[in-house]
C-alpha cells in the first residue's frame, strides 16, 4: 500500500490503534513506516492524517541507521508495532474487528 491509498482509508469510518510514531522503516530505510501502539484502545483512522501529510510534506527523515529520506504519496508504506521491527505487517493487523468487517463488506483486497 502506498501513502496515497492510506490517505484514502482515513476518509472511511474505521478504527485503528493509535500511532506511537512514524518515519524511516527499519526494513528499507528509504521507505516510510507507521508505528502503532498496540496496547491502547482504537481511535478513528482519521487520526493518521497529520502523520501521512507530514511524511509527504517534503520534510526529510533520519534513516533507521542513518541517511536522510523524504517520501511522496506513492512511497510504499509499512506498518509495525515498534521502530525496531521489520515484519512488514498489514494495516489490517491494527484495525478493529468491526473495521475489518466493514472493509470485507467493500470487498477490500487484504493482500
């Protein structure tokens, strides 16, 4: 999924775990990541908007092990539970069960 598609998802009535951070992904430093707080209650997915817009603002982000990177709407976006992880999880892992059911009703492609 790219950042632009994630921006689209923020317009839907979905609930997701809150962000604990965002920036450079450990798996490929030149690609962005959203990191979620899996211990907290679900919040509206629209709370991701600020982070997504900041990722594509032209600002540079420090790579996990150095380097400076900036991202566009078409940068592939990764999802993790901690900055030191590189499991490349699905956004579905962080959505509420009712949000997953909502997307299934829209025939969302979970691959």
